[in-house]
């Protein structure tokens, strides 16, 4: 899919200077290349003294460096993530972090024969992520304080959908008036499927899609890029993953098994609840200023699928219709 902004154009000297914060006077930068993946930040794969690392610059929002650093302090050892080696101060013009490079393929490169163990590992990882709880739900600010609070008893994902779905927003234009009105009516009629916030929230990755998921038969799953993480409801992660289910070897039954056997709890009719919760992500992406026709087309197709298959969505997703 198209990027939302251009990569940073950095010289080898600038990249080496960033690396020196961790390596100090040791070693030399031997090579570097842009890594594909995230649409907003700039990530380099670098070779330093015959070893490979990942250098990530937080272009979208400087405070994300601080947020991800604090998150790592909570999740390392519990959730499968690359080892973080260094995070710069977020008062730098563009903060950055250094990670060990993870030598695994993205899940969309997995073979069909690995469908079951891959899907199980995805469920197990989500259970471990969602087991991390916070006393309040909302969007993180620095030090994982809640900057935007989700009130107890509210349906924040529905409410935000409703606030964006108006003729004054770009999302309405890209949906087209007929589809926009149909979607607005659809979410209003099915608002009870959007999760309600309870006492606090669980950790939500909020970008749990194939480009951020690495897997190998030997070492299992690694979860990348936590820049959109927040305290909320785990159905959000399922919705994002299910949007991409046709792009990698996927078993819904094994996903459920991995989640439940590792302590996760799924509500009744969770597939429809997850798919409709993902509407907030679809609308927000459609509402961004940059024109990204390939991405927008895939988002419209996902919206159409959910609405058109709604009454038998569970059977459809399980391949029974």
C-alpha cells in the first residue's frame, strides 16, 4: 500500500551519528537500507560491525518514542517483540530507537502448510497482549498516562465513527454519499456490537496486521510497531487482523484456540463485534489528507463485505457459506 508520507532522506553520516548514541566509539556503520512497512515513520535496516539492527525514526509524532519505550518496559518478556537497545530523548527534532533485527518472514510469506501453528501463535500473542491491563482506558500520552480518556460505560469506537461520518469530512467524500449514508445507518442500527468500556482497559496493539507480524516455524511470532497502541478493548486487534485474513495462511479456529488456551476470553458473536469495531480504523484511514487510491479501495471493499455479509458473517468467515 502507498505510504502516507515520504521517507526521511538521511545521509550515512547522520545515520551513524544516531547509532553512536548506543554503540559509542565502538564499530563502524557498514551499510543501511530503507525497510518497507510502516506508512508514516522511517525505518532503516543497518549493518554495524557485521551485525544487523533496525533504526526507527518517529516522524509522525515525537512523543511516540517515549510511549513505545514505556510500553516495552511492560511487555518485554511477556509479548514476543524485537529487543529494544536504545531510545533517544523525545526532545530531539526527530526521536529514534534502535532494535535488534529479527530474521523472520512476514506472516503473508508463510506457507499454507504452516497455517495452523501460525494462526495459533497469533491468538496466543493477542491473549498475552490483552492480559496487560490499565486502570483507565484511552489514548496514551508520555509515560503511558492517558491523554484522551474513554469514559466508563461509553462506546468510544462507535462515538468516534459517528463524529467522522459527516459530509464535512474527507471520509464521506471517499465513501461516496450513497455508501456513506448506508454505513452511517448500518453502525447506528448495530451500535450494540461496539464494545463498551468497563473498569479500565487492556493493552491494544491497534495495528495488528501482517506487515507488523513476523513468524518462523522454529521461533514463532514477533510483533512489531506499537505506535498506535492504547488502553481499550481487544476486539479492536481482532477486527484489524480479520480485515487482512485473505492475505496470509489463516485458520479462524486455530486463532480462537490459541487465544482461549492462553487466557483470553471471547464474547458471544465476537466476529461481528470485531469486524464492526474495525470500522473506526477504516474511517480514520479514509479521512487522511493524502490520496492513497490502492489503500482506499481495499478499505471500501472491507466495509462493503461487512455490511453485505452481516447477517451470516460468522458462517462466511468460517467458510461455511
